[in-house]
């Protein structure tokens, strides 16, 4: 799914020669910006703004990484939306590394090749100033999806939006959403429970929100005890390798929760390896194709859906709407579904 601008330029070089005339004709048919076009002022809050609307929209998509189906679904959503609005879009692979993404933003802002960014940042605190101050100063429009900026991960609703950016698309992986999910699990399982939780990396907003939501739930349901918690890199192997020792150390655990389906998939393998299929109930937050099948098979009791395609699709569409002078909501809320055997036919996974 990943295509860098360098690769596209390299591929274009293969079409020199006979196809040069076709390329020239195609370029000549693209209308230049009208001389009488009046650029639009796009309000970013707190007195910040950018101007645009006359030049073609050129989007740099900063994705957290590209190495799993969730992220690949998001890339597809962004690409589909860019095609619909007639924008160009290049994907920048952050490889789960905040420093890599920070350097990418610096190069995008100083390079002058892009007038918009769709940002899914691994460290929203680190990226706060550069995306809310430096980007608008360079007249680069920024929309944020999935991972809020500026230490706003634990907030809710419109508070997710960071002034200096256009808007925020997400919320289904926020503190409120995780809190409601964990509250439901606690209510479905009254009495003393021993819970194992597997999350993503430390700086990831979803990890921060999982921890905060668990604290909320344990304050209300003290019998809902988290006996072990582990960080992973969101992959199946780490979901397996890091939960198996916890299961062996806590064979009386009653609930296992994964906050991403690939983690849960590896954890389900670990449950089977530990021989605990009949004594532990597995909950998944993610709703992948695998998770849907695991619900059908009885390996997972319930899965909560994520919407990676929608969040990036709507992020690009918001950039396109603002570029045309339309007003864009500061917060575009995404919704999740709770999928069980009873309603699985009414829902579809996005990855």
C-alpha cells in the first residue's frame, strides 16, 4: 500500500520516449489556477489560519506505521478520498517511531511540496508545536486522525481538537469509549475478577486511554482487579509472546482483554497454549476480520469495532472541504459496534 513520491518518480521515468507526448498532452489539459481565484482563509482557531483553495491540494499522510492491516485499511481510506476530491496524497511511514515522524514533518514543512497534512502521530505531545504552530506558519493545513495532539488523548469530545489544526477525526479509541467498554465488561462479570490486559506501545494514545479507562473502572468496581498488564508493538507474535508468561503466572485469571485485534489474536494462541480456553473469557477491542471469525468460533466472547478506513477517509475529505471554503466540524466522532454471536451478521469489519 505504501508508495513514496520517490517511487512514483522512478516509475514515471520508465515512460520517457513514446509516452512523453501522452504525458505532455495530459499535463496541458490540466487547468492552471484561475488568475482571478481568490484564496480562502481557513480558520484554525485562536487567531491562526492558512490560506488556500486555488492551488491543487497536495496531502502528506503521516501514518503511524504501515505494517498491519489496520493501518493499511487507513491508507486505503485516505487514498480513496484523495481520488474522490482530486488531491494528490503521499504516504509517510512513521514505523512506530516518534522521532521518524517528527523529522518527516520538518521535511514536509520546509520542503514546500505539500500544502496539507493528515496526521496520525505516534507521540501527539512531541508533535504538538510543530503541527499546531510551525505548520500553519508555513501555510500548511493539518487535519488530525486517531491519535490526538498536545496531551489531549485523555480528553473527550470537542476537546480532542488542537487549535492550529483543522479538526480531529476519531474518538472510538478515546478514554470515554474505552471506559464504556471496560464498564460493560465489569458489569457483565460481577464479583471478583482477575484481569489481564494487553495494549500497544507506551506513548500511543490508545494505550494512554486504556490505562486511564481501567483506572476509572477499578474505582467503581474494585473487584475488577487487573493482575497483569503488558505493552506490545501491536503484532500477533508479541501478543502471543508477552501474554503467555502472564497466563502461566496467573492461571486463575478470568478475563483477558486486548486493545487491538492482532494483540488479541496472539493472546488467544497463548490461552490455548496454556490450556485455559475453558476458564478465561477473552474480550477484543478492534473488530478485525479475524476477530469476527473468533467470535463465531467462540474464541473471543465479544469484539468492539474500530474504523480505520473511515477515520482516514473522513480526514482527507475534511481537508478537501476546507480547501473549497466549506466549514468543517472541529470534531468528527466515529462510532463503534459491540459484536457478539447474536448480532455479528449486522456488522462488518473494516480491516
